[in-house]
């Protein structure tokens, strides 16, 4: 089975992890700050706050921005559930904005319309979580302009998009948002096994997120309510969590970062080849916005169902039977049973629902060979012409 995504682990990665295992620190040592500085320096942000997952990073990002009961968080329906759940963790209410039918990202036009209606109803969001689906950046300039008009804060869920660029600058530099979150899950662009990071240019937000990821505890006298009792002293000044990244994960991340741009370049080579090989098939290949240079975490096709005999499900199952480990990213969040109980229903976000009815993620990862890619394309051709 050719998977839809997978990690590459080199001897350099193995050596980096072994080096930590043979060191004095398995956690709370020098590797995590090194990884934070490595990522922040690469993308052009002032601060990086490493966490044990991107979900954890989204949670502390929302808390640092003051999200709580009575507030609203908006995001896109086409994302992993964590992009919405982070609002619920804070006691806020969640709503969605439909997608652009070409980029599959949150649509700025739909956002503008929804904001105007929300302002009239007194229900403007406190936070908008924009998701760079498949690694393609959203139209951040348009979204940022709306944030200036309506007063909401922006978190970029860039779990798919480390190494991507928008208007020539790396995603994560904070020009158009308060906080950016990366994921380092094994199928993402680089991996720390599990892990995530929040990037920001704000000293205050960075301090708050670092505090919250480690129980809300500080050993810095400058942040205590009174002078320390002795060198052993610490204070819990916030209700935080144990969201720390280990030294092993961070060392792996530092090693993987050395190949980040190469990984993105390889993905682009594979995507161009897919575009050419699929050109005559009844599918829609990914469209790339001219302002964006995608990280191409995913290569999603949409089936032109009016031109083929098979259903979406039949195509999906037939590809898996032929050894192609396709997947579907994502089931619209508003259609999940948990969110349906909040009152969301089919028909609320028609572009997202149409996307879900047609989308299939083909294998895409740097070590995918041309022979494997040819097998994927041949299998798809067989299925669509059956």
C-alpha cells in the first residue's frame, strides 16, 4: 500500500535523538529552546513556543488571546476538528465560514458578508482561526484588513504549511496575524513524531503561552507575586497544562529543519508531475493562488462526478483495493455529531459540503518515487474508465 503521507527519517535524525538519550536532559533541557529558535529564525518570527502537539499550541494560543465564555471563535468547516475544538476548550462558542471553491481555504468574501451580519447582531468573533489547507496560504492580506475593521484577532492554523510562503515571505512571520501554529505530526512537512509550535512577534503572548504550556508555573522572580522563599521556589500564577515538548522531539525537529526547503521543493516537483499526468482525466487538480507558494502537504483532487460512472465512495474504495492509500481531508466539522448537537446542519456551508462530496487526497510525500506515482495515476485511470 502506498500511503497518502509518511515521514522520512535519516541517519542524521537518528544520531540527533541518540545524542539526547546520551545527554543529561530528556526534558526541559537545551534542545527545545534550540528548536524554537531554529523555527522562529527560519520563518522570521520573534518567538517560538514548542508544545507537545499543534492542538495544544492552538489551545494556549486561544487562552493567551483571552478567549473565554461569552466569546466567539470562527474557523473553516474544512479542517481537522482541533481548529474548532480549541475554542470550545476555552468555553467559547464556535461558528464557521464557508470555503473558497478554488483554494478550499476560508473565503474572504464569505467572511466579509458574515462579519457584516454579525456586527448588526452584536455577535462578532473574538478570534478567527484561518487554516492553510493542504499547505496553501489563505488570502491573509484581505483577512487582515477585515480584522482591522471589525476588531478580531487572527490565529493562523498552519499545521499544513511550514515552509509555505505568502507574497514572498514565509508563513509564520506574523505580518498578518497574532499567532501562527505549526504541526510536526509524522505526515506533515517535517516531524518531531508528535509536536507543534506557536509563533508570535509579541513578547507578552509568547510569555503567556510558555507559562500555560507548563502548568502556569514560573521560577522567574520578576513574574511572582512576592519575593521567592529560596532557590527552590516556584509559583503557580495561572491555571496551565503539561503541554511541553520533550528534548528527543526537539532534537529530531532541529535535524529535520535542515531539509525543510528541500522537502517543499520535492513536493512541488511531484505536484507538477501529477498535474501533467492527470490533465486528461475527469478530475480537478489543485489550483494555486498566485500570491501563495504552497507547502503542498496534501495533493487533493476533486472528482468530476458528472463525467464518471462511479460514486465518490466507489472510486475511493477501488483505489485502496489497488494499493493506493488515498484519504479524505476533511469531513466538514459542522457535520460531526458533536457539532450537529449545537444546531449545525447539512446545507449550512454548501461549498464545504460539495468539496467533501468530491475530494480525494492522493499520496504526496518527499520520498514518493516516480514509479509509485505512476502506479497511483494508472490505478486512478483504471478506476475512472471502468
